[in-house]
């Protein structure tokens, strides 16, 4: 295995190039944006962790008039386009700002974080204070932003001020690159100060992008395309490149050719199939795309011996809360669709690209759109569809093993949390009284409240059984050795000296439930699961339980 430096968590193009990190050439993004008629404002939306920040850093380094970037781009695809390089490389004043991490539990703390980030960004432009052609009034506002004493109105127009000062200094209009523009709004929506932050961001975007004579053009990135009337009010010559658009479809994320080259360079070609199963599956425009964050994280871990097989790198991020909020919202219609997706199927939905964060949870259609636009679902290829779809609709599916694991983990946690809130007393009473008929009724009732995954395989039912008794004061054991085998679920009521043994079977048809129950009870007898408990417990109750989809039957030994 070769020792390559994978740039995990690094989105600074200059650092990657000068630090000798492994780099997949995505400089065709620059050609795509600068060739032909350039839109005054281009909005690029992609899910998190698909290389938006690195792409914007690449563009900024290419254009910035204060840099000499020729060596930085040497040998890359863009360097072969000599005409474009002569026209654009290091020819523009650039404002590059990222709204990432603009967060806070209150508006005041989030706004304070924004002002701090702006102050740090403005430090890089202090040379403008030495230009005698710039007015003292503008310099005064600049200094207040730098010192975090600017008024809110001055903060809202900070980029208008900066582009004007740059134009005076360089005698050229400026390029504005704003990364992760929707992060402050998304955080505000989650924390209850949406309207206040929207007012700030709308004003900031409007003063920067609308009728700004010092602006050459702007590129803005985010996760969602917030409705134009909500935040991009009044912007002219506005173009958006979303995951539905064919343009830029290969500029963010890795193509199959990219991944093949990486695996070859790292001597990890034997891992190709597993990496494809875990991190491929996204369909952006006309391209099939891997999540770049996952691929480089996985290869880095392989290289350092941290992991021997792919794993989820999205699993422990706060972004996954969107799935939980979606499940909490779920009615019967949504539950059925979730089960279809988690069983490997697809659903047909209308995708709404123009959203506002305050209405994300107002309509089911919006919820599916958000899951799609944030990378938790992807489109089924047109060539894989058996039938044509209604106008404006897309067939959606879970893209890969990583995202499926996130859904399963989230649903499992939701079930554990929900089960604690359900009234389980009638079920517990049925267990300890030996009433298998009542237990069948109560178990079926709870089963119908769940969201199934694994396409109703036995491990789903084992998790369901264990989850029912978890958090209720019992000791719950799953698949632990007893007698001459492993019983499915053991529930111990130590205080009252009683134990319940459950052996579960999956029936292939509804009519097969009774026979499956008998098979389960026979297994309890044959493998003597009860033998281990005779010395310590007064009551030992043994149950055979059979499942078919969301139906069950319970029989007592």
C-alpha cells in the first residue's frame, strides 16, 4: 500500500497543492463557470461533504489578483486552457467568505459569531486602509467591522462596502464567492430565531448581489436552494446549478474514473466493490457520483490501519437529525414509503427545489425533497425505470450502504425512544400472567406502530422484541447462550423472581404463523433454554412467537 496524504477535512486548495496532498483534479469547474456568458449570480447547491468549499477555494485562488497562482495550477486541466488562463488567472479582486459554523442557540450568539467571522475575513483586506482614494467614511465602517462594533445595518452591507473599496483600489470590479450561505438560516430554523437571521441574510445578499456596480459576478454555494423570493430578492441574471442540473454534474464529488485512479494510486484496487457499495450511488445531473468525504476518509483509514472495511462517516454528525425529525413527523403514508426505501425499493415523489426553511416540515412533499437535496436519497436512473413517471416527479431511493445504515440506526433509536413513551403495561401484564392471546393482541398493536427495515428479516423482529422491554426496569438479553443454544430474547424481572423466554420465528405466509409458533416452542424444549433459570427464578414463562410482516402470533409452552 502506498503512503499517500489524503486531505481529510481540508478544503483549502492552496494548502492541498503546496502541502503535497493527494488531489483529484476538479479544475474544469473553473472552465465551466467562466466560459461563455457568465451569469451575474450563480447558485450551486450540493449536499454537505461533496467538495463545495474546496471548489470555491479553487476558484478564489485562480482569480485572486493578489496571488501568483501559476505554479499552484501547473499540470492541472485548467492550465491547458491557455486562453482562459491569460484572461482570468489572478486578474480579479476577490471576496471569499464562508458562512460555515455560523451557529448559536440564540440569535445574539449566532449574530456574534457571524460578526467575528467577518472581522477575521476583513483582516485580510487591511491594505485598503492605506489607499488615499478610499473615503474616510468607508474606512471608518471597515474599522468598525474589524473591531466588531459595526451597527447591524453596516454588517448587512459589509460586502457591498468591501467590493466598492476593492474596485477603487484595483480599478476593477470584484468577484464575490460566498460558501455555505444557508448554514446560518438552517441553524436559525432549528433554534427558533429564523425570522431574525433571515432578515440579516436577505439584506446581506441583496446589498451584495443586487444593483452592486462594483460586482463583476458572484458564485454562491449551499445545501438547499432557498426560494428566490425569500433570500435572493431582486437579483438579476440568476442561474442555479442543483443536483438535478447536468452542468457541473462531475465538478463536485468523485466519478467512477476518479475513484478507480485513487484506488490504483493507493494500491487498494481490491477494495473497489465494497467502496462502491458503501459510497457510490448518487446521481447528479447525468453523472454517477461518489461522496468524496467518505472515499478519502475510508482510504486514509485503510492506509493507517484504522479500518479494514468501509464504515459510515456521516453516522455521528448532527446533520442526521433531519432523518429523526422526518420520522417523528411520520404518518401512515410516510411510514409505508420509508419501509419501501429501507427494503431497497424506490418511491415516486415530486421534488420541490425552491424551499424555505420555515416550511420544510409543513408538507410531506417538502420532507422528501429535503432528504433528496441533502443526500439521504437519490434519483433512480431513467434507464433503470420500468415505466415513465408523471411530469415533475422522480423515483427516489437510498443511494448506498452507508446511508441505509444511518436510516436503520435512526429508526432503531426512534423505536427505543418511542417504546418508552408507549403504554406497554397491558403487554407486560399479558407476559407475566401467561395470557398468550392478550400478548398476541398487544404485540401486534405495537408492531403496527413501528417502521420496519431489513425487509422483515428475523433480526428486525429480534430488535423489536428487545426494544419493547428495554427501559422498563427489566434485564433484557438478546441471543445469549442458555441451555444448549442461543435464545432470542430473555426478559428478567429479578425483583419479582420471574423470567420470560422468547423464541421468535419468521413465517413466510400468514397461514404459516401457527406452525412457526410450534417450531419456536419445540426449539425452547429441545435446547433446554429454561434449565439455566430453575435455581434462581420462581416463575419461568416460555413463549414461541411467530411474525409475518406486521402480524404476529404468540403461544405459551
